[in-house]
C-alpha cells in the first residue's frame, strides 16, 4: 500500500499533472443566487426571477457563472487544504474559465470541484505560484459545468 505525501510548497512539483482531491458538495439555492445578484449588481431575471425564468429556455433560474468562479478558493481549501509549509495565499487570478453548460437552480443544486495541479512556479523568498485546474460538476448533470484554471500565490511559513 502506498501512502500519498502531503502537498507542501517544497514538494508541489511532484504533484504536477495529478489529482489533488475532490471537494465536498456545496449546496446553492435561490436565496444565495439572489444575494449574489445583489452584491454583483447582476440581478437579471434569468438568475433572480424564478417566475419569469420558468417561461424561458431553461425552465428556471440559473446560477451565475461568476458565482461558481467565486467558489474556487473554497473548493481548493476543501479538496486539498493549504500546503502545510505555507502561511497563507493570495488570489492571483485566472488563466482560463469556461462555463460549459447552464445550471438551473430549481429546488437547489449541489456543486463540487475535481482539483488537479497544472503548474508550479517558484517565486522569490520561497513563495510559490500554484496553478490548479478545477472541473466543477453539478449533481444530477452529465459532464462538467465549468472548467477553470485558478492561480494562487502562496507564502511560506516564517521561520
């Protein structure tokens, strides 16, 4: 039986091209979509008006694509946890995001992320840029609903 080593900034390159984990399911309901619409100022009927959206092409309201994007940090932490030799990270951006299919909220939807490591870039003073791939699935739908390449800039623990 082989024991998988924990992800560290110091050994991250060993994990390039491999799965880092799968997050737990996250439940999203219409209330959360409405709140996201308010804070993002994107309160369109297709997202925030179930009655109107029911008559539309998808038969219900859709989760915002950027709402799914906003969950990437959570998905990483849930699926992988922070590298043990790191103190913290900063969001460094995204290289690629594709919304692959619409996700109807209905009575609620559950999302989770399949996380793998695409690249590791050494920066100064032990800092490391990790590029992870997130393939998001929605419970009950075939195929992934979103693909994203997420960049996180990690800082080592202080000695």
